[in-house]
């Protein structure tokens, strides 16, 4: 037997003897460092393999592999024995009450988003998605927003160094879908948006929207009103009413804003609805022919409507929340109510 082989065999015996007396994980690691560490006894023997004659190296190599396997197995066995021993030493008092595991719940914004998506899906809408970082073309130009429009100002929009921007609405998703798909189109676009708003009780620099688009032949404003009325009743209750008011948006013509009757006072007037009986939701309208022209649709053949609403706004209405900032402070005392 080669001298290195003899020393390796002795090292196996020494490792087993050393591990027989360990009583803690720290002692096991100390023993591991003594034999297999960077300056360990076995490591030093392995480094001397270069002095073995070429004719003896195959036999010595087989011995080295076997010894390393036996030593590692000895350390694994020692660690396992300590672990099982710790578990066995732990006393189990079966008279103690069990620990209650408190389950979490969906965030109010996520819950409203999921409910809204489910309602529109039942109406035949398909969910579409797009990037949060948008081109100026998709976010403004294709939506018929003129260069002098205040929403394009740096005071209102987050611009990046490469000329792109954080989307100010989910409407760019509608443009992207129409660019790659011919009518009919029936989609909803839920997602996060960003604007340079000063945070207060009703405004945030990031928020969520869900927008809808329906393009087909002979689509009318009456179709839009029916969809929004059904959505309001299913989300907020069967007694909710809806009203339209004239407005202006660059990408719709005619444009409207729509309100839901206050679910807190039943339309009688309260502090939440400012004693008007109505809660402002968002805007909608018939898609402007200029938008159709930007995506290659023939406005003489196709008509359509688009609508959008803020998810946080609906969550605040639904749960009588008076400050939008409560939705983002991650206060468990607040969120646990839902």
C-alpha cells in the first residue's frame, strides 16, 4: 500500500473517532475544518498526489475517492444524529392551544379590478395588456391628442430620457390592439397608469384604470349606455342608476362623462356625493374617426365606443373610503377591514 493510501485510511478512522464525541453542530463544523478545511489533514494529503509515481496513480485515485465518500458520509450521519436528537429532546405539550393562522385577503384595489374584469368578460370583452412605458405616438398622437394639449406637458406626464413616457392612461393598449387586429374588436384594458399629480385625498401619481373598447358595424351610444348601466348594477347593486353629461376628450366624439347614483344615500344626497345624489366615475364616448384613421380602420365602415374608469375611485365609492392614500399606506389595521 502506498504511503498516501495508508495515511488516508488512518484519516478515516480518526474522523470517525472525532465525530463520536461531538455534541453540537459547532463541534461538527470544527471537526470538518480540521480534516477537510483549506488547511485540513485530508486536504494536505490530497495536495501531495503529485508525488505519486505515474504507475500507482490509478490505484491511489480509487482509494482517494472511496475515502472522501466515507468521510463525507460520516459527517452527514453526525449532523443527522444531532438534528434528530434535538427534535426528540423537544417536549410536546398536547394540552396547549393551537396557534391560529390568520389568512390574508385581497387588497381593495385588486378585488375591484378582479370583479370589474369578471363582469366585462361575461359581456363578451377580452382582456388586453400593454407596456407601462409607452411611446409618445401611442400615448398621445394616435389618440388624436394635439401637441399643445396640457396633458402632454412635462408638468403632467413623466417623460424618460429616450423620449418615451410612462403611460398616462390605458388607452394606448387600444391603439396597439387595433394596429394588429381587424374589427370587430371588444376588449378591456386594466392596468397601472402614471401622472404628475400632487398626492392628496383624491389624487395619486400612480393609479389603476380599466378601459373598454368595442368596434363593429352600427355601434351606437345606446350600446355604450347599456353596457355601463349593466356594469354599475352588477358591481354596486341593482338600484344604481347612471347618467351621462356632455364633455370633451380628444379621442372620442361625441364625448361624455358618466356618473353613478350614490350607493351610500340611495341618491338622496350626502356628504360623500356632495349632496348631489351622484358620484362622478369617468369619461366615455364614440371613438373619433381620427383615431380610426391612425390605425387604418375605415370610419365610414366601422363605429365604436370607448370608456374608462379609475379602479381606486370605484374602490373608494364601494367601501366609503375618504382618502385614496389609505389604499397605498399598507396599514394592516386598515386593510384587515376588507
